[in-house]
C-alpha cells in the first residue's frame, strides 16, 4: 500500500521537488489545500509542512503587519496544519510530520531577523510537539 503524503507549499521550489520525488517513488501525494480537513483519504502517513515566506529588512523599518504575516505563514500556518492532521495520525497510531525550517532559525541574521525568528520558533515548537506525540506512534521532525 502506498504512503499518503500531504505537502504544503507544493507548487514550486522545495515543495514541488519533494512532491515529484515522492510521487515517482509511488506515494499518493496531495499538494497544498486551504483546508486539510477536506481531504477524504481516510489515512495520512506523512505531512511535509513546507509552505513559507521570506522577509527582508531591518526590524526597525519593517511594518508590523508584514512581521505578523511572516509569523502567520511560517509558524502559525504550520501549527494549524499539524493540528488538523494530528487527530487522524493519532487514530491510526502512526504518522510523520516534517517541518521545513531553515539554518537561519539558529541565528539572527542582519536584515533577516524576522524570518530567522519565525523559523527558530517553528524549530522549537516542533521539538515540543515531537515529545507530545511520541507515545501515539507519531514522529515530528525539523528539516
């Protein structure tokens, strides 16, 4: 039986490459969905949380609404998708959540501080989720 994979941000870049690779390996791949609860597959083996956005500029000069947009996409968007798929994974007692972060999440880079902060926050949340779900047969990891 082929693995069922949901990939956010699958229309270009890393997400598109991962989707093509996994489809070529025989996985049933679904691209980004605005509401993952609408997927009627009944099983979900792997989530690749890849959707994200970049932002450049000094903290001082970046409008707060742009800061919020980056965190809404890079952190809260990933959290929302994890929350949507975890009940299914818990019921099947298996699943893998892969959150695509960035090396920038390990340090504050000049003019990329907000991007770094959003990816660093996702790294930390993923570590916590990993410990919260391990007893349900679910793994959560950062790439």
